C-alpha cells in the first residue's frame, strides 16, 4: 500500500513539472498532503487508537487545508499572475526530472542491498526533494519557490516513512508547526515584497551584492 | 483450432462493425454534456454510406501513392485489430513479439498517410504531415514504455499473453494498471487526434493535424480514411479496456459483459475529458506527450526495482 | 522543573506578555529580568553550583553547559542595550517593528535554549528551526528593501538548509537499522555510546547532510550567502546576537553528529569535510575582504572567517580543538562589541557604505576608540582573548599530521587582517569633506559601557584563565576523545 501511494506521489511530481498554472501547484500540494496523511493512518486501521490518530489528523489539517488555503489566499490577495511565464528550459526540465528519477531509483536499489529499505517510498521521497530544489532553481516566481520548498518538505516526510523512523509525536507536531510558520512568514514577506518591489520574481531580488 | 480461428474472425468483424458506433457514442456524449442534442449515435454509419456512394476525384498532381495509401491504411488497421483480444477470445494473429508488429503496423499506416499528404503537393497538407510526424515522434516512446513495461513485468511479449498475465487481486498490480491506463489513455488521445491534442470537430487550418491531411480526398478514398480512423480509435479503446478484464476467471459471458461495459464507460470518459479540456497550444503538445512518456518510464522504474 | 521553566518556559511566557503589553519600557523591563535570571542560572549551572534535572528530550552535559553560557551572556548584553537602541530615531515605517522586537527576542531565547539543551535530534531540529523563525522578522526591522530581501533570502536558504539537516537525521536512523539502536529514540547519548555499531555509509551520508544543511546557518562557505545578507542588514543588536550565538547553535548540531561519528571508521572523512569547509570559509573571507564596500558586511565576513577557524580547530583535533572552543567564547564577545559600535556609527552617519564614513574618531571619539580596540581583539592582538585561542589553534595545526595547513591559514589571515585594517582605519582616520558632522563631543551611552565591560571580560578570561572554564573545556575535549 505504501508503494501505491508513493507512485501516486511521483505522478503528482510529474504534473507539477509540466503544469504552467500557479493554481495547479496548490492542488498538487493538497493531493500530496492527503497521500501523506493516508500513509500515516494505515498502521492504525487494524488497531485503532485515539492517540495515534492525532498526528494524521493534524497533518491533514495543516498540509491539506491550512497551508494550501493560505497560499491560495496569498495568490488571490496579491493578484499574482496565474500563469507561469514559460521559461526556456521547459522542454529540458521534464527530461531532466525523468533522468534524475532514474538515477535516484537506481541508486536507492543499489543502496537497498546494503540496508533493508523500501525502495519505492525512499526513492519517491528523495526525488521529491530534488524536484523541489529544481523548482526553486529553475522557476522565477517566488510563490513557486514556496511551493517547491513545501514539495521538498513533503518529500522528506515520505522519505521519513520509508526509513521507518518514528519520531515522538510531540516532535512531529513541532515540525509541522515550524513548517506552517515558515510558510506564514514567507506569505507575509511576499505581501511586503509587493509593496516594496515591482514584482514577484526572483530577478527583482538583486540588491544585496558585493 | 477451428473454434479459436472462428472466434478470432468474429472478433475482427465485431471490431470493424462497432468502431463507427463507438465514435458516434463519444460524439453523442459530448453533445449531451455541452447541452446540445447532437447527431444520432449512428451518424458515423450514415456518413460512411454517404461517402461510399460518392465519386473519387484525385488532385491532378498526385501520383499512385495517393491512390494506394487509403487502402493500405485500412488494411493495416484491420491487421492491427486482428491482434487484439475481444473478451477472452484469442485473436487470429498472436505470436511472440507481436507488440512490435502492432506498433509498426500502425506506424506503416501513418507513414503512408503522411506520404500521401505530401504527394498532393498542397502546402496545407504538407504542414499537417509535418505536425503528424513530429507528434508521432513523441508518441511512439509512450507506447513502448507502457506496453513494454507490462511485457517486461509479465515476461511475455505477445499482447494476448500480456493481458492474460494481469492479476487484479494483487494491490501493486492494480495501481500499476491504473498508471498504465493513464498513459495509454493519453496515447490514445494523441494518436486518434482527440481533444487536448487536436480537435476533430474544427476545420481551422492553424491547428489541424489529422484533418488537414485528408483535405484533398473524396469519395471512396475519404471513406477509407474515415473508416480506418474510426477503427484506430476503437483499437486504442480496446487497448485500454483490456487492462480491466478479470483475467483470473475465464468465462466468456463475463468477458463479453466487460467488453461492452468497458467500451461504454470509455465513451463516457472520453466525452467528459473532451468537454472539460480545451485544446493545448501547439508548442505545449510535445510536453504533454513527454508527460505520458514520463509515466511510462515511472512504471518501468517501479517494477524494475520491486521485483 | 525550575531550571526548565527558567531556561525555556519563562522566556516563552514573557514573549506572550510582550505581545500583550504595548508599553515598550515594560517590555524591556520584563525581558531584562528574564535575561538576568537566565544568565544567573546558566552561570550557576556552569559553575556546578546547581544540578539540573530536565524533562525528556532535554539534558545538560559539558557541551551544552558551555554553549548556553555563551548564549545567555550575549543575550543579556544585547537585551541591555536594546532599549536605548530602540529609542533612536528611525524611519517612520520601522516604528511598527518595535512592537514585536522584545517578543521575538524572548521567543528567540526560548527556542535557542531549547536547541542547546536538547538531548534528542528531533527536538534539536524543531528548536533550531524555531530560532530561524524568530530571527527572520527581526532582520526585517528597518522595513526597507534591503532588509526585506535579506529576510527572504535568509528565511529561504536556512529553511532549506535545516530541511537538509532533517534528511541527515533521518539517514542517521537508517544507519541504526539492524543494530540495538533500531526502533529506539534519537537521543544523542545513546548514539554516542553505541556509535561503533552504526552503518558507516549512512553515517557518512548523514554527516554530509547535517553539516551542509546547518552550514547555511553557521555561515560556512559555500553556503554562507544568506547569512551574510542577514547579518549585514539586521539592526546591530540582532546582528550581534546572530554572530555571537545563533551561529553557535547551529554549530552545536554539527558537533553532536561529530561526536557520534568520532569512534567510527568514518571519523577521518568527517574531519576532512570540516577542514575543507573551514578553508573555503577562510578563502571566501579572504577574497571578499578585498572588495567589500559595506562595513557591516565586512563584519559578517569576519564572522564567516572566525566560524571557519573554529571548525578548522574542531577538524584538526588535539590542542586545536581546545583552542576552537575558546575561540567560540572570544569571538562571540568580540562580535557583540563590534556590531554595537558599528550600530553607533550607522545611526550617526546613516549609511553602511565605507566611502561615506570619514573621520569617525573626530565625530564619535568614544565609539571610534572602542571600535579600534574591538578590531584589534578580532584580529588577534594580545592580550585580547582571540590571540590566545588562535595561538592554540595554530599550535594544534602545527603538531597535527597536517602542519602545511598552517601556512595557508596564516596567508589568509594576514590578508584578511590587512584588508580589514585598511577599511577600518580609512573609516576612522581619513578626513571627510563634510563639515556638518564635525561636532566634537559624544555622549557616553549604554552601548559604550557594555562595550567596555565586554572588552574587560575578554581580557579577564584570557589573562586570568578561570579554572572552571578550562576544566569544562577539558571535559568537552574528553567527551570528544581528543588526546591532549
């Protein structure tokens, strides 16, 4: 079942790469949030406990409703252009992503011979991390950078389930809170950037240099 | 032997007979979803009959290519159709490695169509041919990555055997099938010039791909082209439907039932997709196709590393 | 429970109070009180007068004792000068920033104490991310374009860096698979005790991720850019706080994983990585000192240089390790003085460009002289602290297996000293053509008092060499298995 969800996760990554609409990123974030919370719920299907359901529920709340909702609000408030200006690398980007994924899958299947690990969630999580970084590097819109960062975080989460690390619930909740506050601050910063700079693209941020 | 052969013959006849109906149903669904009454379901048959009655006129500049191309098109489609299972019946042509033949017999048809379009010497049709060739370049990997990955997993390389190796009781297999069917669907949309790639209903020279190539054909030639394009659509539909047979229980009545419900469901899906999407800009199409290829590659990756 | 509340809960509560109370003076009083008891307690803990009992996920060992003392020392002085700093006239836009200033400072204290006292990797991560979150809005204090850009870059780069550190933590879990640590909690001490069982490949990967990720926050090249922008555009007390304590918080995380990796076969790899990072930082500081045109950026590059020296000492081991820990104290104290004086210059000249600042010694004599003293301190002139720690680091390098590194380091340091000196002396001595500013006497302000006290402290620690500090550093060195 983890494999199934990871594959869906990978599909959402491909979609993020080809889409040219800002709204689609928010939808993908929601979709990934749902996948991650389902992943967390799976162990509790057979032995249900109220205590264990807190974390998936919070995850669902934060990653599916709060953060995407907030980003949506920022997009609406700031009247960010809905389309991503097609960058030159668009045709190169998808093959690059595919090549990266192949390498990651190959590498993780080699590594799985050393230590026992679930190749598919591991590799999907790691690809999401790399694709998040690609989005930050190759896209110019700052709001897409925020989405790329969130995809990276989702990737780390999936990666965490793949290596079966069980952090205490307090700490998991702490990380969720941290991520939410980061996004919140970034939203405020974007708001200020509108008032201060002419636009929302990374090219406008070039004042600090030596 | 005799019975299997008979079943195969019946399959081809069924495919050839039902193909226009399938197209008609898609068009009807689409009309209903957009709030129109639409042409009757049997409209494609009427049109074929009408075309059949008309006289063929060829352009003065055309050579023998233009005359043989429509026939080659139809024959290749029929041969391709002969490789696909209807229900649980074994198709006539089924041998090891027939997926390659399947891909290239469709390629042959496309090749002749492109050749014929250029043969006429009209600049419009040359443009359409160029587009068709370009998109075919991107569409071919989708087929090989998707069908190839199933073949790789099942260890068979005949379409019939591949489909029969699918077991729906395995959860991973199920997702795999879903993912595969997404990319086959995208392939079908491209190859049959349906909505997000090409709009079959418009005659706008700027955007046409398939329609523009048969602009100069008439009468029997046009009939052959139209009929083979209906069959092509139905072939891809079958390719898609075949994923969903419960192959573990081999009963003919179940097979027929799934075949019918699957086809009808697919017309719904196509109708809905064509209603809610708009045609992509020309330069975005390769990206769309690359996306489908990526899904195919993902399939291959996943199943290479989980085995 | 008492110490837990003083270290973490009371700062949190006072952050809440500062949010509710609008009066700046009351906020200041509360914060000063909190910082005083924090300093008192961490001093008591450091001197061994008080034995602490902290809840799960927290614990005190020689390393965290040492670092929390540095934190609360820097924090105390920063809070002390903050009120007078806020009283200075600023752009009207920046007025709203003042309202949240003390709240964020208190929150920073809570988060940073939690990071330093944590005994669990997860807890450390959460707290370290929280320090970034509390500092980011403070960087945007002036509400201008540069500070906005600096905040955005800092928040973004450091968040990604910290995310990488989290991957490193996950890889650490992976390295424990199949050992007795598997399925357990990520407590530092458990990992340190059973480090030998860990899978070396994953352990190496984990070290790489944690080191590279946290070096965005430490300011080790090549990940230093966000840090430089942030330090140079933040208000001076915040810059002092960042240089003096926040960088060390991140260094602590690297030290923890370094401690785990020590008994394993991957130790050499980790050492090499630290040394490479350190040399790169020195190189970056060396290069940029030639072309820097902003005295706050100059100081930020100086921070990069000194954190580079610290990680060099940690990487070399032996005596250099001890020197590096001393260097951490001295650097944090000196940086506070430097940034406070730079703040005084900035509020007088209204510019950060070196070219616009002339004859500081005439216009602001007290600030100018203290700035010179602090500059001497940071360049390692005896008897000001850094001289002694640098000597220890150099001696350590000389007697290690890589003595040739000393030549490289000396070369870099020489040019850094020359270029920094050139810029600072131009600012201080060169006559400006603007006569408006030549108005003689400067009032003796709180910042000057703080600078004097800190400089005396710097000399006192170096010359008197208190036993407690020495013993504690020896303890840390023992924990790290350093042979002295």
